[in-house]
C-alpha cells in the first residue's frame, strides 16, 4: 500500500513539474495588441482569451503542447510551445470574413452598402512600391484612375479620374482627414491607413463645386487601445538609370554621316557637289577620301604636333580675361547619357509609436526619406513628423487632432524640356568630351559641333542651388454624441507652407552661345488654406429599415499666399557665401505677387436608406457658394440606388453566388478650379516695356503708365459635370471570386474657355467664358480572387481594368479647334470637336519619293524631291483651286489616350514566406516622339544623330527606307512640318514591383526582444516591354501641375525616365 502511494506521488510530482504557465501577446496586422483572441491548448478544454492589450496567460501540460489562436476576421494560427515560457505572434486578417468599412463623403459606410462608384487602397498596397509621393503609388491600383509617373525624385504624378473634365484643370480634390487640399506631395505614404476614391456623382457630388474631377479621401493612421507599440520600417536600395539612348552614333559614325550628307548634296544647278570642307573632319572630295578624326577639336581639326595645342598656351581667365581652350577630341565618342547619370541610392526610415487606453489613443511617426536622382545633382529629401491623438471626455465627447509637419529639400531638372540634361544627352556630339585638357569643361565652343550646352557642366554648376519648404497640415476636431444615434462633429483644419529658393547662373566659356554675366536669383513664398466643417449624423435601424443621414455646413478658403523674388547680375566671386542680392552689380528683376484667395461656403446633406438588406437608396444635395463667381451659388444633386439580388428569396441558399448587387445613379458635380479667381474683374497694370511713356519728350526718362492687363467676365458660371453610372458587384464561391464592373457617361457642360480676340482688343488677357462641352464614357472593372489552401498557404490576385473614350463636343461659336504642344516647327497637338483632347495633328506620310518622275506625277508639294517625305493628299488646293499639298491635308495622326490600362497584383504566402508581384500595362496610346526631330534630321541643329539617319536613311540603293534622305536641306518636305513620322505606339507592360519577404518565427523574434521581424528583397520597375524607341513610354506632359497640361499630352520632349530599383528592407515590431 505504501509502495503504491509512493508511486502515485511520484507521478503527480512529475506532472506538476511538466505543467507551467505560458504568457505572450497577440498582435494584429498593424502590430497592435488584439483583444478577445481565443487561446486554447490543442486537444484539451483548457483555454483563455487575450485582454485589452492583446496579452494572455495560460497553463500548458508540457513542451509538446500546441496553442491554437483564433479570432473572428483573422486566420487561426497554431504555435508549438516547446521549452518557451513566452509566445508572441501576429494574426493575419481574413479579408473574406471582415466587413470592410469605407470612408465616404463625411461618413463611414459598409462597402457592401455603397450605391455609388468608389475604390479603396490600403497601406500595404501603397507602400509596396517605394516612392516619394503618394500619387506615384496609386498607379494601376484602382479601376478608373490613371496615374502617370516621372522618374524624377519628388516629382508630382499626374492623376486623372475617369478621363478629363475640363480644358483648364483636371486635378482631383484631395481630402486628408477631412481637410480639403490640392497638394498631397508632402504626405508620408507610411502614415496613410486607407485611400478611398469617389469616382461618380453619387459618391462625389457631396463635395459639390470641387468634385467634377473626382475626389480622393485619405485617412491617416490612428492609435488603438492597447499597450504602446513601436515599429521600425526601413529600406535601402540602388537605382539603375538604364542604357539610355542606344541609337546614337559614335564619333567615327558621325563623321561618316557628314560624308553621306555631302554625297547626297547638290549645288545650285542641281548637280552633285564635288568638294566641301568641314571644320573638324577636313576636306571632302567626292569618291576620293574619307573623313579624318582630328586629335583636337579646339583648335579646330588640330592634330598632335600642331603648335596651337601646346598646353602652355592654354588660358582661361574669368571673368572678362583671355580664353584659349585646348580640347582633345573623344575619338571613341562621349556617351552623354552615361555622363549625366549615375547609380543612385534610395532609402527610407519610419519609426511609429502607437497605443492607448480606455480614454485616449495616440499615434506618432517619424520619417526620413532620401532619394538621390539618377541624374547628377538631383535629389529629394523629406523629414516629417506626424502626431494623431484622440481623447474621451466622459462617455459622449471625443476630441482629437491630426497633425503633420514636414520639411522637404528638392533639386531637379525641368522635365520634358529641350534644354534639360536628358535632351542635351542626345543634342551633344560624341566627339565633344566632358572636360578639356585642364579638366575645365569642354563644349560646343568647338566649331562645327552645334550649340548645345554641356549637361554635366550645367548639373555640376547647380550643386549649390537650393529649394526647400516647410509645411504644416492637420486639423482639430470634436465629436459629441447628442443622443445614442445622433452625433455632432466639428473640424477645423488646413495647411501653411513656407518655401525658399536660390539659384546661381554661372558665366560660361565652353559653349557656342555663352552666358556672359553671372546672375543670382532668390525667392520666397508662403501659401495657406483652411477648412471648417460641421456635420450632424443620424443613424437608426428599426425592423427592416436602416437610415443614415448627414447634414452639414462648411466654410473654406484656399489660394492664400504671397511670393517675392529678385535677380541681380555681375558677380565677381564664385564663392556661394558671397551670393546675395545685395552683392550683384546690376538689378535685373525685382517682383512680388499677392495671390487672390478663393472663399467658399457650403450647405450639404445626404440620406442613405436601406430596406431589408435588399434595396438601397442614397440622396445627396450640396449648395456651394464661391468668390470666384459673380453669381456665387450653385446646386449639385445626386441620386443613386442599388438592388442586392442575392438577398432575395429566390437567391437564398445559392452555393455559387455569395453577393450580387446592381447599382445605378445620376448626379451633377461642379468645377471651379478651371477659373482664375480674377476672371470676373477688369484689371490694369504696367511695366516699363509695355506702358511707361516719355510723356514729357525728354528722350531720357519715362513716366509710369498703366494699360489693361485682363478683360473681366462677371457672367462666368460653374463648369458642370452630369454623370450617369451603372454598376454590378458580384461575389462567387463564398467571396473567393469578386467582380466589380461600372459603366459611366460623364458630360461636362459650360466648360470655361478663353476664345481668341481680334487684335483690336489689345494685349489684355481674354476672359474665360462658359462655351464648351466635353464627354467621357468608359468602363471600370476589378476582379479579385482569394483562396486559402490551408492555414499555411494563401493566394490573392487583384486585376484592375480602365477604359474610357473622350470627345470634345463643342468649343466656341465659330471655333472648332485650338492648338497646343509647341515645337520648333509649330504646335503638334490639336483639340478639335469630335476628337479627344490632345490629339496629334499633322501630315500623313504616304511614303518617300523615289524618283524625279514620281515627284512630277504626284500632287504638287513644296520642296518635293527624291528621298523626302511624300505627304498624303486629302483636300489641299492652291490659289487656283488645283490640288496641292497644304494645310487642309493635315489630319488627326493619333491619340495619347490609351485604349485601356490595367494593373495586376499577385500575392502568395507560404508559411513564413510571402511573394508579391505587381504588373501595370497601358495599351493603345500613341506617342509623339519629338526627339526624332533632333536626331533623325541633319538640319535640325548640329548635334547627336541616330543610327537610322546613317544606316537606314533613303538612298537610291535603299529604296525601302523609312527615314528620309540624310541631307542639309530644311523645307516643307523634310523637317519643318508635323507629320506621322514622329508617331509611335506607346503601349507598354511594366513590372512595377516584385518582392520576396520572410517573417521570422515568433520563437526567434522573441529572443531578440521583438514582437515581429520581417526582411524582404524587392525589385521595382524590373522590366518594361514596349515597342517605343525612346527612353520611356510613360510620359508626363510639360508643366504637369499646370491647369493646361492635358491639352498637350504624350509628347516626348526629353523625359526623365522611370528607373529600376533594387531594394532590401526590414520591418520590426516591439
């Protein structure tokens, strides 16, 4: 008996020794403690739940025990205890079971109950693509949203929602935490929780007169109840500028091209020339000699041993002294693109602290972003801090704030410009080196090398130029629950921005056309805006009815600001410490401006009604007043409805259809951004060169005078968009497969346009008048597929599709078109009734004249000759009415608007590994490759030329060539007319993001005192498949932030390309 008792006691002791307490914390996807998670010992009845901070404590039988963690809306997870006493982990959300809440106009709704057309993007999708600005990251993520990026660090993207609504301004309205703004380039992408895009009138008309171009709502991250959590997210990588212009000739080929030009040249009698002379390549004799590459280009054509190249003769005395450069020829050829570019680093660091208790919540983030440009001396830096907090005052009152302070420093180039570093990379000849024999800059001072500037010199000289700004953006708010279902909210917010810049322009010596006097420019500015919003929200559910009603009053003022700038010339010192406006010898310019602000006041209301979870109705009305108009108020209504067919009795129990909803709506939206605030006024001004006059007849002085500078139009009205939208939302197989498809038609009426005035009207700016109409129609579609093979393997694909057609219906009485897109040979884009915005315009090339006989038999064409363009005849006649190629033969050549764009996001998670790929495609858009004018025609300035001009240009032996004859003649049939030769297919497919990540098991991260540890490798823009011959088929228009940018899209003037990035990153949670 005693022996049995002893054995039982020993077994009990062993069991008690094996049992122990395990503690830990369960986090959500944002590394925030998750309360209420069920924690159970697998195979037993032992269990517990996490507390408000996500913490738990449980007793386990032994090392072989497995804990099972489960929570509604999240995938369950199992963890083997082993010898651990602490088990920390994160749960992954199951998006199929979560009820997604969407921020809409002044309210929050369940996504399944929305009747309008909206799209959402979460933070994980945004930050998957590293970028300085939020807009860059939206590309391809949302159906109906077109985003055009630039590779320039810090540059704003062009965002267009469902086409184009105006000739003058198509930028969407951004609302950040309830604050309306037109600029989100200062936001830290990692601070953003969600983005919602309101695309149709049913969703956006509650923003009234600023909603015509669509509305993008941005909600920043918040703190939640739980212990303080710290996260650190960082990445570092390198950017590859790519191969650049790989179709340019080297030095020897440029010389051979010059001899080909001589071979193709004729004298005044039409006979082939026999001799010619080139300042660098020597004397030409037909059929006798070949060009000689000199050893030096300064002095011209000099060879070694020439006494003129004695280094002791070198002189460069600036300013105003003796200049005698000696420059060696680059016989292999300077690859100018390689000289102006570099492999550039990019890095980002984010630290976030968040947490809260029963009565307060907070989130604080610090960010440092530094993207060096692949173009020398270009960069974008951002330092930002954000603090969001909310406090409960009793049970019914909440107060809070959202505040960001950001400091930015940027240095860039003027994108899409013939005078930027990219354009000079093909405008400079390869024989010209970067430096002369004394390592000073070389350039087109050498005879016969053109007039381009040395782009390396330009960039190096800009290294002390600076531009920075500080911006504060945020709001204060209060909410009061007047009744259980009635809430009042007031919010006061806005932004204040101060900026400064200075720029020094050096005296140059190396150019054909030098800058003789150094100048210094300095400027500063500030701008501000504010929004005061007050709303009352009522929610009630009774029986089968659900009502949400929002009423509000809003006051805004934006466009507040001033700027000042000055320029002086004649600086004898190149020391940056000497550069002040006080130290220049001569005042060249001094000016300042006060910006006319816009003040608005609005009254709005919306009612959302649902019956029996089947029938949904939404009514919106907004009345806006704006100081931009003499007739200040406009009214913008909308009505939308939806029928959830899947809730009908005949659909219940379907194993196939999880949800099926039909949506339809009509509404009106306005646009006041297209109108200058001063448009309603007659303005007068003066300047010495326009209105000052020597009224006393002294011949030495003039008196101040004034002249009309603007003709006012007090009758201007809102631009109005009438929108019809029909959509379907379909979910299959328990929401594994989802389809969202919308068709829309948006007609924009009373578009503001400044018609041409007769010369008798003087030089005053014409007013904008409500004259034009435009229509956009298209299809937005999104397909999502999600499948969880088991707890360890998950897959998701998300496809977006955007297609629209734009057409100008009317411009003005007696005017059916206007031109844009300037070039060296005139405008190349036309905005014509019956066609899309920014259509390419010019002569259709029928082919190349092959012989004098063909020229004689063709419709007469100025400058026609063998080897030159033969334009297609349509309607052109001469003064006698006989057929002749002329302006009437110009036609629409193409459109920069794609047939469709698409984005495909693929993600796969296998245990601790995650794989993500994002592809973007643009199909059917044309590009006007203006760079060909510089590289494919000899008389289009002396500079770099293309392989096509040497090897594929027309000669009698190459009758099938598509590039015209290489010759020095500039006329109607060569390089002075816009024509289809410059049109190329701009379609492309780009791998925007490919990422592989690994999350370390909790047992490893906990040993490192971390709650979560993930590392990843990423490739951005790894490949682009396109037939376009230029640097990059993704083209922003010139002056992308200008209101008139959309009048001339798709023209390649010298574009800063989107580049490859190779990145390594880390995500840490504490």
